[in-house]
């Protein structure tokens, strides 16, 4: 069977990554720490008050036999987007960048044109759950920005709290051809084992086939010092039933996850859970779904 040549300006990913199992961490961050730009890192998160860079993550990926990762923005600046793209050009294991652009700006299309020229710019995220307006996603300027992403073949990461899920469902309904992905299973209150209305609302969101979900960010919603694997069982089972095996992917949320556990320990929450399923399902969740969602725009 023939292989199509790459389009102009697009990177070539080795064919072996398609033909064999690829394992990808769908959600991680890098930063050079300073207290002004990372004010959300409080005194109870001292472990995060350090630089976190690709060389450190490479060791963690190797320890789990993972092939690469998707790096996600942590600051809402164009400068960070450019920095992450620079890192991705220097480290092959960074397979894609979910950056920030100002979706509400009159200049949004120029920003999208500029960054989408880089084949590793795969998606966009806005820190919606930190917006003081709970109805931020209903804003006309925000939705105009969302409406342009499909044109540039870009995904959108939904970073939400459970209270935002009904509005997220309305958003994905309005843009059925846009690829959305829910970060951190919408951050349910795992520490208190709060199940509703999170479970009902995430099931409604999952009815839209253009929405995927990351099995990530769960340990930081649990008791950081005392969590156990059974704490996550209900939440993992709920999202598996809602999204199925084709729309879920593993993510570490490194280095944020380190406030509650080491990289391998955190990733094993998911890898141990999916051992109940056959090899094909495990391969999808451990990498192929991530590849299909974020990287399939890249030709071979």
C-alpha cells in the first residue's frame, strides 16, 4: 500500500509509529517558574515552584515506555505559545502543542494563521474555569474564535469545573464539526466522592461524538496525601461508559500531578484501570486515540 507524500511545510512522522503501538501522554506542561506569572502555585504546592523542562519529562516518559507527549499551555500569553513551539522543534518527543491564542480578539484569525503554519501547533486552550464569568463560553467573541478553529484544523481543549458542563454541551452542540476534548474529566470533587450532577452532565456532553476526554488531572482532585486507586473507580467507570474506548486518552498532567504523586504512580491510576479491557482498547487509550485526535492532520 502506498504512502502519500507530506504536504508542504508538514513534518514527517515515522511510519512505524502508525504501524505499531504508539504510547502518548496527552497532557503535560513546561514552565520556567516565577511567582508573578504562576500565582496559582500556592504555598501548598512548593514542589511546583521549580522549573520543569523537556529533559525532565523525557526521563519520565522513558520510565513508562511512552513515545511522546502533547504539551499544553499553562499561561495565557502568545509568548508561551511561541516558546512551546520552539521546544517542540528541539525535542522530537513533543509531538504536538496545545497553545493559547486570544480567541476573543479582533486579531484572532491572524494569530491562527501565524501559528497553524507550524505543523506541531495542533490545538488551542483557554483557562475557562478561572474566568470570573461562569458564562464565558457563551460570549459572542469567544464563540467567533471557536468558529475559526475548524478552518485551521485545530482542536480545542475544554478546561472546566463541573458547573460549566451544561454550557460546554451547548457549545459543542453549536459546533458539531469542531473537535473538542475535555481536560481532567471536568475536575469532579473526588476527595469528597461527589458524584452528581457531574456524572449526569458529563454523560450528556459525551453524547456529542465530536467530544473526547482526557483521563488526567484526577489525583489533584483527590486527597493529595492519602488517595488510593479505588477513589477513582466510579469516575473512571462513568467516563468509560459515557465516552467509550474510542474517545478516551491517558494524560499525566505533569508536573502539576506531582503535588499528589510521582509520574509512574499517577499514570498507573489509568493503566491499572484499563487492564480489565482487551489489548485493542488499551492501545487506543494509551496512545492511538490521542494520535488520531491531535496528530492525524499530519500526512505521511
